[in-house]
């Protein structure tokens, strides 16, 4: 943790994941922070787990396993500390899923399937009204493309998945999304240009 001047607020680095199912296999770490400066760290590797951190930078409770067969993850958190994790579940192929949580780390509903097929690199953004947008890499007519799907504040899909990239020559990968609402968002990605 750092202040706005880049000065470390903690005396030492913190181990984000100690679980055997992620641990040294973590390929992607992400973090969400609430207005009170509490945070949630998500580690993805041989599984997906998260750990809550209080506003003083200390772990709260134990690390929580979301799935033991997931890879690639992204977290979005609202001002009150409620959060949603988007991830790739590899139990039966590749599936983009989301799970919503309350600030205390208890699940808010069940896991949702966003997309399936050849998918990777999920990204999620939570708007101030509680709606959210998930993006990922999937296949388009020329290789890899970027897709998005919006959800309202209750977690219900606000429509079908849409192909984002208009240029479809070569591969488009590694998207990142920022949402103002479920119907207004910006997506950036890396790939072949027009």
C-alpha cells in the first residue's frame, strides 16, 4: 500500500496467496479497494482465491477458495467494499464466470456463466450504480477478438455478448474495461490495428 506520493504505508511486502492450489503458481494477481481503504486481493493460477485486507493493511480472516480449477481473474469493487470476480473456469473447457460477494466476503448469489468456448483474459469493471461489464478474449472471424457483456445491479444480464473490435484482421487480446454504467463503458486492448 502507498500514499499519493508513492511512500509505502506498510513496513514490508505482504504475501497475497499462501494456498497450495495457487501459491507459487499465481499467474495473475489483481486488487480492488473500497472507499474506507479496505481491499481484496485475488490470485489466479492453479485455482482462484481471494483474501480480504482491512484499512490498516492486515489480512481479515482466511484466504477463500473460489475454485480450484480456474485461471486468469479480475476483480471490481464498489465504494462499500462489495466486489465481483470475473475468472476463467477450466473444469469443463474454458468458461468465463463471475461471482459476486458482499463486503464481508460472503457470496451474493451463485456463480454466473458469462461466455464459453475458447476464452481467456477476463476483465471486469463495476459502475457506481452496481451494474458491471465483463470483457474477454474469444474467437472472431480472423482469430482472437474482444467481447463484452453487461449486467445490471442485480447481476442479471443486460443483453447478449457483443464483439467489440471492428477490425478483424489478426488477433485482438488482453482487454481492460472501465464502466460508468452498464450501458456506458470504455474498453482498450492490444492487437493488430486498422
